[in-house]
């Protein structure tokens, strides 16, 4: 364990920051790949091996992961780009090339429910392509197919404060919701126990499948004021994103994701003890929205 070199992308993100903290607490000196080391706290900078650079640069990705035994890969979405999937796919290709060139034995990839569709789920299709790129490297690869992040609710905090939860999804259809910190827990455990082999897919479904109506009920209880769901059409959702400054291509990709994961979609991995994580929406909302 003491000689294991673990490289972590997006170490300041919702999941990556949790992974980084747990690795530090386990006595590992992680190698952190990020654009700006100034976003790290002083203790993390001191205890980690920080490699500044741009994940969009294949040469940087290869150089920064040289000598690593294990890689935690996140492909962040950039909704300011007209084609947000393109840089995600490019990072997947760069990461796969680095895994081959550097002989990285294990990769843990933060994917999403819906990546198994490979087509028809908008921006999630890019994650499916990255899964395929990593599978072709010959390394041991774990794809974490994660549910809907609790933290996505922060994007609509003003609306929630006004008592309204807006969605183009089917508000009566249950789906897995998860705290990103719990995803970090699963990822860190897998990174530290890199004795597994082959291709592994593990869902991270949170503690329960929730409908949007149930989410609104939880928020009502936590906030102490009514929160109701207002369903909008795909066209209204797209128009709202464009009015908020999204490029048309990005709005199309998000709309396609909602549609692809709405119309009869069921995650490939069922809910089991292995895919269930502990933090409830109520606990998260009390800490982050109340």
C-alpha cells in the first residue's frame, strides 16, 4: 500500500475532493491533476503531489500520470461549450492513451446511469464512449454508474427557495438519487483495494429511488415551507437553458439526456446492498439547503 501511486482528476470537485481527503487519511500521498493548485487548501497541497495542467492537453495527461499505478478519472462536463460531449470524449481518449503508455494497472471511472445505453441519452452518451475507450486498454477498469446527484439541486436553489422544483423529467417516476460524497467513499475504497481485475461495473444508487414529488416532499419537510413540482416540456426546458446563456448545442445535449433517461429507462444495475449508499436526501438537504 505504501508504494501505491494513485492519480486523481478533479480533486476539488464534489466527488474528487472526498476521494482526495480519504486517500490522505489513509496515509496515501495522492497525485492530484488540476488546472489551479490555488483551489486546494494548504494541508492538501502539502500532503499531495500536485501536477498542474489542463486535462484537455493529452501530453499533460500522459506526463502527469506517468508512474501511477491507479487512476481515478472524472470527465467534467462543460456546458459553456456548444458540444459539451466533445471535450469529454477527447479526455477519454487521452486517458486511455495514458493508461496504455504508462502501464497503469487499474482505473476507476466516474460514469453515470444511462451510460449503458451508448446512444440516445445526450451528454451521458459521452460517458459510454469513455467506458469503451478505457475497456480497450487492457487495464482493470471499474465503471461507477452513479445516480442523480443531490448537488444538482443547488443549481435551482433560487427556485427551491421560492417553493418550486422545476423538471422536464417524469415527476412520478422513481430514480436513484445520491450524495456525491458517498460516491467518493466507494471510489476511494476501490482505489485503495486495487486487487480486482477485468472489467467491473458498479452502480452507486444512493439510499433510495425517489420521484420528483418525493424529493419535493423531503425539501418541504427540511425547509419548513411548501415546495411543489412543476413539470415543463422538453421545449420549455431547452428554451429556459438558452435564455440562461447555454449554447444551443449544450441545451440540446441536456434535453436529450433528460429524454433518454425518462422514456422507459431502467438502470442496468439493480438496487442491492452493493449499490446502495447511506446518506439520505433529508440529511444532505438539512446540511446544504436549510
